[in-house]
């Protein structure tokens, strides 16, 4: 006689999992929650995912600052590809001309820091992470899509889109 366990249909082994955690950020009194799902098995592991989440948050905040006409620190300039940086700077010029035309440049919200609230990401390959970083600037909510890719031995931002 067969055991009842032998009669059950075989279940697919998903096991891709996700990585969840909290990041402390400098200017915030609350941690930033992150969730990174994966589309494959293997590396990067939890510690590298935590570092990638931190980098994506940092790049997203820098993208907001670039869009507001601020110069990014040299360390963040090295974290973005030249193409990504040029696109952000071009968008900053468009935002600046729009702000001047409509007189919104002098708002106090313009000077408030961007604060990440949470990050949702997907590791689409061992060398590519697509993220959505949700953040606030004053009382306004923004979302930045940030793509990090491993280029050589470094993770670089290849796309940053703020809306």
C-alpha cells in the first residue's frame, strides 16, 4: 500500500525568495524599509543587497538634488554613468526653465532635503537591480526609478528617473 505522501502531486520549487530589511539614513528619525525580490538563485547575498539598497536610496536623493540644480558630491558622480548624469542635468535645465517661467523656484519646499521612505527592488540578474525609491520632500511625495548595474567590479547607476 502506498503512503499518502507519495500520492501528492509534486510541487514546483520556487525558492527565489526576497530580502527585506531596514536602513538607517542620516537625516531621518525613522528607518527606510526595503524589499528586494530576485528572479534567479544565487548571489548577491543579503549584505550586498543591503548595500545596494543604501546606494539606490543615495542615488535617488542625489537625482532629486541634481533636478533642483544642485551639484552632486564627487562620490555620487562616480556612482552614475556619464550618460545617466547628462540626462539628469538636461532634465534639471528643463525643470529650472519651467520653474523660472512659473515662479515656483522660490518655494521653501525647494530647499528641503529628499527623504527616502521605502524601496522596492528586483534583482533581474546577478548584475542588474531595478528599484523604485519612494521619498518625500517636505509634504510632497516622489518616486525615483533607479537601475544599478555591475560594470566591472562596481555597481553603477545607469538610469535615474524622478517623478
